[in-house]
């Protein structure tokens, strides 16, 4: 069971991360909107997913499994061990933590800028009352529509991606899962993910997280 959890965890970092990047359109994982036209096509999502798969496939064997996770952990240790002493000092841990926090702050700023740009539809540099109202109306019309991942969270989705049950995610399985996620997010079937569809997918994902947290609290009471 431990080995299977490790295997699916490293695959989750790539598959869930790729899907989240499409939903946000920009993240630490890069921008899937390769031509910068404001929408993400299946080709762009597939290209972006392939890059993530290659980065996570640490040993280059074409599958995501426990060995890749172990290799990534070793790589992170080397990065933290700035002086190459073979040990990570408190100062090095603090430096690594500060670097992570700086990256998070940068991502938050990028998301805030993207949200402002979506609301400022006339590009005036400010958001009018009418633009706020239009955004509220758009959210109301979506009414919870968007990507539906089912219950069980990321690990359940990864188990579905592992179609042959070999406790590893092959490139073919990864690509198929990515395409399925894209199709769920492309609610109007246009062949591309718009800003509204990305927002709907993000809201749906946040809602599911909230539901799972409530379930865990209920089970623990």
C-alpha cells in the first residue's frame, strides 16, 4: 500500500498540477496558453502536460512511479544543501522556505493581476460597477457548472488514470487522463478553454476541497 501511495503521489504532482495550470492559465508550472491568445487549446494543454510529465519522470523511463518520487526527493535535498556538506542546516532550511514563500507571493500577484484583467473588460485600468455586475451575473449563470472530478479527490482520479492497475502512470495513461480533464473543462465543446471555463473549473475544485474538509471534520467528530 505504501508503494502504491508513493507511486500515485508523484503522478498526482504532474497530472493534478497540469490540470491546475490550465485552470489558472498561469502558475509555477508555467503558462499553458502558449500563444498568449487568452484561451488554451487541447494541443497547448497536451504540450504543457508533456513538459510536466518529462520533468516529473526523473529517471526518464517513461512512467511516473515511486522511483521518480525518490529521485525528486534526493534532488530537493541537494538543492537545499547549498554548501554541499551532505547535511541541511537550519539556515539552509530557512533559505529554502523563504524562496518557496517568495514564489508563492509571485503566483498570488500573478493571479490577482489576471483576475483584474478579466474584470476590466474595457481595458480602462479600473473596474466599473457595470463590470462588477457583469462578473456576478456570469458566475450566477455558471451555477456550479464546470469540471466535475467526482468524489474522492486527486488520488481517486489518479487510480482511474492507472487503467492497467500496474501502480504506475505511463505516458499514454497520462495523456488520456489529461485529455479527459480538458474535455470536462471545455463545457461548451469549443475545443478550447476560455477564461470563464477556467474560472468555473477553479471554483468547482475549491468547492470539492471544501466538501472534503467538511467530511473529514465530520468523521473526526
